[in-house]
């Protein structure tokens, strides 16, 4: 965003602009079969290349599951907003993202009495589900709303003194039309832009 400043010099007005610093967004992407993904790959492609965005593809970076903890912690320190982007597997996250939580968010760094490395950072989930939204409700196949299943992520953020934001959820991915997928891509890109501007 830019704010105009006007100074008068002779008969000419000189317009100068002050650029607002963008918040840096880190997308931690975890999809073990992204080549078969109908939606997740499209969402990532939609925001790839945005100046304030870093995409950290865990399955591409760590095919052997040997996570470089210090590298991952360094990424977290350099960014203002963290997004856990993944398909919703068995009411949780794919295995490598769970491993990331276990190793990277360690005591003394992410949480603990004097651990403030992540304090104040914003964090959220971006997830896709095979089931339609109606299945995530009382009386539906999955019985509970999606927010209930994301409580462990919410609490993890709270423990790390981060601010947990409303998740970006795409339901029923196997049934979406091309037009619907395009619409979700636009929504995701708009969200990432707002996060960068500090509007979320």
C-alpha cells in the first residue's frame, strides 16, 4: 500500500510515495501426493511468486523425513505470518507435518517459560477435505464442525504465543468444478495479499 506525500516546488507538484512494509508470509506446504492433487497444487501455484510469500514444500525438501530443525526455525523467525497448508488426513495432518510439529516447535524455542521466538506471529490452517461441508456438522458423517478438529492446531498456536486465525477451508475437493477451483484460487490469493498488508 502506498501513501502519497505532496511537496510544492515552483509551479510543479512532486508526488512521493512511501511504501508500507509487507508482512512476510510463510506457507508450510505438506502434501505427500501433490502430483495427484486437484486443488492444493492449484492453490499453491496461485500464490507462488508473490513478493512477500515463501513456500516451504516439506515433502519436496525432506523426502527422507530428516527435518533440518534449525533451518525450519530460522524460516519461522524471518516471517510474520505462518500458514499450515495441507490436505485433511484422518482428521489431522499428513505425517511429515506432524513430524515438523514434533521437532521444530521444541521447548525453549516455541514454548516454555522464557520462549518468545514466535510470540505475536499470526498463524492459520489452509486445508482441503474430501467430504462436503455438510458432512462436518451435527448429524453429518463426521459429526462435528471442522473447527473442532482443528483445535490441536489452535492450542499449539496458543502455547507458542501466536495468534490463531480463521482457517481457509476447501470442502468436497473431488466434486469441485474447474470454475469453483478458480474461484478458490482467487480467494486464497486475496487472503494472502490481505495477510501481507496486515489486514487480517
